[in-house]
C-alpha cells in the first residue's frame, strides 16, 4: 500500500468538492424575486430622480466570447472599463428612475440585491432589463438608494 497515494486522492477529492461548490455558488438566471418582502415591497413603484453627475449605464454582454447579445444594462455611479461592456453612457441629472421589482442573486458565495428599473425618456436599448444593484455606490440606508446619487420623489407611490 502506498500511503502517499491515499493522501493525493484526498487532496483531489477536496479540490473537486471545492470546484463544485464554487460553480454552484455562481449566479444562473435572474435570481429570486423578493419584491413582496419587507423592506423592498415598500419601494415597488417608487420614483427617484438622478442628482449626481457620475451615474453611468453599462450594457453588459451575455458572454465575453459572444458579443452579439446584451444581457442587461447596469446603472452605477462608477467609471468601469472592460470587454464585458457593450457600451457606457452617462445618465443625466434629472433623469427619473422607477423601481419595478427586486431580485436576490448569488455570486461567488455572496448574496446581492438588485432592482429592475425603468428609466424614463432614455436612449437605452428597448427590451433589455435595467438593473440597479445595491452595491458599488448605489446603496443607501436599508433598502433605499444612495441619497448622494438619487433623490426619492415625494408623493409618488
């Protein structure tokens, strides 16, 4: 019997298990709709106006290898570059954004929340979901958006 062979099998088994768990933790699909869950339920239909100069929309490709399909548009108050983006456009001050639904998704063992939104009178492609993730500068207190970027319109919803 080779005592080292047994150890190598254990290492390989643990490596395979880690790879399987990592792949299982990656997000597939839109995630779980949590629109009816508090505190998010209170924000469905809420309208916000953009008050910052640095909000951008990014068209995100379905795959970096296949740049024929845009999967979604992401709104972020950050400057990003990379091959995963089909386009980057500024979202002007005064633009009105409406929260349509709320989704939870898993990405690499972390849970994230994003809003599907509508952007009124925008030049963004029609029929492509627009996401506003509660991270990377969009997050405010609780479920609210960052008040340095978005101001909730009073009397709406």
